[in-house]
């Protein structure tokens, strides 16, 4: 059964197409969606269909910043029932923890990890699909929405150091500069926002603890009926931690609030092993990394958890039938279909 997200993740999609003078009927039909489905925010739609819709719409409309155009007009209320809890958090740190805890009620394809070091904070975000596919537009939408959430809570006190993207810049950066107003890093090692740790502890003057308790009680009642898939949650955690060299089973178990044996048992009950999920994520990430000309093969090997480039090359040949250098060279000369080698059993 495909993983689903609320249609609310595509809030204002139709407004953006209207603004661009673009009729989305054909691209909607191409991914199995319709205008009626998007106008029902609580309706569930396949994650892959939502991500593909954004990519296809950007291509068909000629708007390289399609996803970010959607983010520009997003409001705190667009987080749905979670918005009430967010608006009454004492600090940005508390609000980000709410996003992490209740993200599957908003966007089940979104993986988030908050990393703190040397008075700096990196809010890492990844859009995780079931099948490998381009996700530039969905990534920019997600980061744009996160940026606007932080700005809504901190107002003029929100001054991040940079916004980072693993993909290359568009031809025109006007929208990026207007929305973010800070340093932009393209071809980065991660997707996310870098800010000071002091930003996370700034007080929200509009926080109401009583309202926060009421909202959390209501959201917890929803969690009892709408728990996330352990397989997909583990896959999202690997997506974030693998490039950081921290995707061990011990670290992943910790992110899920359980010990290693419990995680192994839960995965086994679902007919899967941890190493299989690691391999699946590596297959997804390696094609994205190879598309980035700023990444050397040695750097890619390291980001995928290989200490030796030769081990990475052997793995790639097993998965895709050719060395990574040959694959990258072929992509420079042809727009061939994505490689579909058989998975390692």
C-alpha cells in the first residue's frame, strides 16, 4: 500500500498555477490527482504523486521556483490542527520538537533532524519518497515552509546564517533572496537551515501554556489512531543520518525511542531487516549525489558510509551494473532513463 500524505501539503498549489497562468489539468491527471482532491485538505494522497506533481508542474509551467512560490504564501495555520500547538510553544526549540513529534500529521514524507554544535544549529530536512525520483521542488517547499514557521514565531528576531540546498541554483535567485534574506548555499552537503543556538531559545511572547496543554492532549488522541509506519520512519531517519556518518542501528533506534532489540523485532515483524533499509536509502542517495557535479566520488563514498572508495565502487557495480564514474560520464552525454538495477538481496 502506498504511503499517503494529507492533501494539505499542496495547499495553495492551485493558486500558484493560476498566478502563473498555467492550467494544471494534464499534470494532475498524469499523477492520478485532480483539483477536487486538492481542495479537500484532510484527504490522503500518495507521497510519490505529490512530489511528482510539483516536479512536473515546474517543468510544464517553465517555473524553476514552483515549490518555493508555494512556500512564499504559507501561513502558520496551514499546519492544520498542529498549528494551535505550535503557536503556543514557549520557544522555537519547543516548536521544532512539536514539528518532529507530530510531523506525520502534517507531512509524512518529511524527515527532520536538529543538530547542535559550537553554538550553531542545523535544521536538516529531507523529502523521502517511496520510489527514487527528483524532489527539488518538494525540498524547496519544505524548507521554505520551515523558514516561514521560524519567522512567524520569532518575527524580526529570526536571523539565520544560511539556507542550504544539495541541488544547484536556479537561473533566477530573486525569489530565494526575497523569501530567505540570508546567505544561500547551493550544492551543499545537506538540505536545511543554519542558525544560532540562541535563536532556538528566544521566548515566544504569545505562548499560552494552558492552550498548549489543551492542543497537545487533542493531538495525542489523534496519534493513538494514526501511528506512523516504523519502516518508513526508520527509512527517513537513515536518510538524514547516513550522510552524517551516524546511521548505525544504535543511533536509529535512539531516534525512534526504543532499544536495538525492540527495533530489530519491529522490523522483522514487518518482514524487513535494518541492512535492507540502509541499502535502499544508499540507492536513492547515490543517484542524487552523482547528479551533483560538486561531489567527487570520494566524497560520495564517505557520505554513503564507505571509508574506502574501492568498497563504494564494488557496491555500486553490484547495484547498477557499472562503476559510478561510468554512470556519471554516461549522464553527461545522454538524458537516458534512470538506472534500474536489481536490488541486492
